[in-house]
C-alpha cells in the first residue's frame, strides 16, 4: 500500500490512469467495475486515487474483468517502446518482477513478458477470459506450473502451453527462476 505522503510509483500511476480511463470510456461506475472484476469498490477507488498498489493477482482480476490486456496497465502511452523493457516491481509482490517485452498487439492478439520469481515464491492466478493461453519458456532455474490442480516442473530451456482460462499458478523451485510468457487472447 502506498502511504498517503509518498508519491505513487510510476507503475501505480500507470495502473491508476489506465483503470480510470477504461472505466470512464465504458461508462462504468465503481460498483459495476467491482461486479465485473471481483475487486471491491473500495479497493478500486484506492487504486484509482493512487492510494494503493494492487498485487499482480488483483491486477489480473481487473484486466480480466474489464477484458483488457495485462500489459495495458503497465505501460504509459507516452513512453517509447524501448523504455517499456524496465522491470516492473509490485510493492505487495516483492519476490516477483515483470518486464514487458512486447505490449499487447491487437493485430496478433499477443503480449509477451519476462518474469522472475525469487525465494520459492508461489504466484496464483484466477481464470482469464475464455480461450486465453500462456506459452511459457523457462530461461533459468526451475519453474513449477499449476494447471488442472496439478503441479509440473520445467527446467531451463523447457516450455509448455498453459490454458489460462482456468485457475493456474507458478512457483520458483530453485531460489530464482526466470521465464518468458507469451499470452494469446482469442479474437
């Protein structure tokens, strides 16, 4: 949570601005947005005002409920593509960093990230929109992937395709694991 006397981080500001923009463009109240996303009205208001920084799981709920790409919340439209390669750190998820490699492209329906999990961190995600898949390639370490209630391990240079339209998760199995995720949204 961002303290009231501390200015919001760049990522919190980007999330805040994008959430407000999408909500207002669609004519959604905070109540309706809460219904669509499963995130409380109070939390959504705090995020919009820059008073709270969402966890990665909460941000996924917001993106899924509003049928937006995850990367759209991490990038500033005024920022050049090359500067989007900075690692994004979330105040509430200190053992996770996300680097946007390619933001969502409407023509291809793909976006691409590099994630790093540390200290045996386990990251759970609720189901995304129907038909969403995640193509995963492990760069370093050992990654546990939860799908269909079962964990499976993947070592460096191994890959898998995850059905992300059901609850799923990732787990660092070696102290630090880096992997690439290419997310495909159906048309």
